C-alpha cells in the first residue's frame, strides 16, 4: 500500500526495525542489514490487531492524528500531511529483579529513540519532526483483576511520533 495514510505507518515500522538497539532487544537474526530489519519487523505490531501470540519485548504502532493541508497557498494542489503516529514499547519484567529490569527497559528504549532520531528523514525512513512521550513509563499487568497472577508484570511506555512530508 502506498498512500499518505498507510505509508507513514509502514515507514515508522521500518525506522524502528532498522534501529540496532531494537534489533538487539528483540533478538533479531540475519546475515545482513536487510535480514536483520526483516527479522525485527516481525516484532512490531499494528495497534488495532491484538494477539495472545505476541511475545515481549516488542513495539506497537498505530495511526494517531492525520491531516492533509494545502501547502504553498494551494498551488498545484500540493498537500502536506502534518500528522502523528502512535508508538509503544513493552517488555516483560517478571522473573527478573524489578529495579534492574526497569532500568534496562528505560535504557533500551532510550537507545532505540536515539537510533530513530539518527534515521529520521533519511531516504527510506519516516520524516519525523518530533517524538513526544504520550504516557510515562509504567508497570502494567496483563490481567488487572484482583487475585490475578501478580508475577505477570510488564513495562510499557507510549509515544506520539509527529511527521510531515
């Protein structure tokens, strides 16, 4: 699919998958850069399609707000698209010392964000104009009901990724 609504979502997935820190985090394998990206893409999911088969750590992406605005006074019907996408990272905390796991999660996400900043706007990657934390990093449980397995804890942080073409 190639259009101003879906293409940015695909480019964000590619940008995240090209992050060396993300590739390491999800255990991507491959003989070359293209194979590593392809392997990492298998751990980036669309927000609207949930699955019990997802194994953390992973990233989730989705369409946030979208706009099409006439640029340059509307000459030649050229539209720009100042919009944003959703980006979420999750990792299990269960079975690991909470403080160490938490610090590792924050450090890894920070490294992924640095890689994304480096790739932003280069050919083949999303033209990112800003990354804003949407929700602070938090500890979550798959099942929040009282009496549920308290060991099933994971870390999560959500971002809005602004882009424009």
